[in-house]
C-alpha cells in the first residue's frame, strides 16, 4: 500500500499530469502542499525570489509578494535589482506588505518622482557633475537606514555595478541602505555611490533578474518576477531616452536569467514607464492579478520539483 501511495504521488506530479483528475488526487496534492508549507529546508527545497528592476513598474513585485503570501507560498531567500532591491529589502526586513503598498500610494508624497522629473539636461551639462537623488535617498534612509543584512528576517542579495570596471557587485552583508541606494542608482544621471573602493550604479545594467544571486544565497528553486510594458512611443526628452536605453538593455539581459529560473511571473504593466511613480499602485495591482492567476501553476511547479524529497518522508 505504501509503495502504491508513493507511485501515485510521483505520477500526479509528473509534467503533463492533470491538475486534479479526482477528489483523491486533489486531496493528495493538498496534503503534499501542506507538507511543503509546514516544512523547513532541507525537509523541502529552499525557495528564492528574484525581483527584477524596472523603476516605477517594479512596484508590481508588491502585488506578486501579496499573492504568494496569501497562497502560503514559502520564501526563504530574496534577491533584487534596482526597484526589486528596494521592494525586496523592505520585504526581507519584515515590513508588512501594507507598509510597502503605502509606499506606492504615497510615492508622490515622498516626492520620489521628483528625482527623475526634476532633472533638466542643460543645468546638468553646465554643472559639469552628476547629481544625487535627494528624495530617493531620504526615503531609503528612513526605511532601511539602520538595517544590516545580518539583521534581516530573510537573507537578501542586492545587485549593483562598478561603473569603472563593469563588474557585477552583489551585496549580501553590511548596511542595507547603501546597497539599495547603489542598486537603484541610474548611471549617467545620478552620481555613483562610493563604497569599499568601488563606484556603484544601478545593477540592472548587468543583472536585471538576479536568479543567480538567489541561488548563491542558497535557493534551490527560484521564482522570478519580471515586468513587461507596451510603451511604443518615442521618448521626448534626453532623460527618458537614457532610461529607455537602460530599460531595453535590462530586458535583453533578463531573457537569459529567466531561462535559469524555475518559474516566471511576467506582469504586463501597460504603458507605465520607469519614471511614472504616480502609477505605482496601478503596477502593484497588475502584479497581484497576474501572480494570483498563476498561483496554481507556481504551486504545481514547486510540487513537481519537491516530489522526490517529499515522498521520501511519507
């Protein structure tokens, strides 16, 4: 009888199997999912999240996190780039999702968008130097300034790039605030962050979907959250042109990383641009809808991966 149960469990979780062929099948799936939810690694595979960059569009990650949390999806490790680093750091620090949503709703109050929309090209040229993003820095320091990677509730990795060498720099220790600031630091506009003999800018230029960083933390199974938009008009300013070039570069890099993920939630965010911080909530709601729509598929993918380890414990 035990052998029959094991064979049935494995068969149900093979690729191509029907999601629920009978009430007994559904009960078995639920029992195995309960085992995943109630277990810790190594009794089950460790799960990581890779949160991509995307500026204001990246607020879609908040909706994805809410859908995963509501469905009981386990998360052991978090890796983020640019906006994914900010959302990931807030989540890994244990801040309630409602507080992260509040950031999106109050983005204009925090004046985050002013760091982008307030840039004027001619003053930037005549000043002869890059600027520092006042409002973004103020927000990050207010939320994460006192945190270190060692004090976070979940292990975190933040990706940046050394502007002098082009090397990818992955933060996993030290102050969280400076790591996030470096990861969201747009090259060519904002002055590089100097830290540990490096000059750091936005990590989206080298690793927009940090699947490898999540695995390096210890994740065996990785879900990647990425965004797609439908902006098809020509940018009308030098700033928006630069942001779009960086965005396209990040999207090209994302494709390889996505192939290395075990599951991808790809949120369509319409015509929201990287600088549309007054539309963060809209992006978040799109992420929530898409992740909720794909929740059963994500659970099935993790069950398939976990099946050999789970049945050993039956």
